[in-house]
């Protein structure tokens, strides 16, 4: 049960970082999407 909590927490933290990065640097959004697809 504990690991579900941590997965949720990390997902929220990572989403927050991505959102903050996209908001502060709108041009980097495309580059981040490409990098994310490369990692998948």
C-alpha cells in the first residue's frame, strides 16, 4: 500500500516540475515532448 502513495507523490512532483518548466519556458515544450518520447 505504501508504494502506491509514493508513486502518486512522485507523479505529482514530476508533473509539477514539467508544468512549471513549460510555463516559464514555452518554447522548450516541443523539445521536452521529443525527449520524453525518446525515453519511452
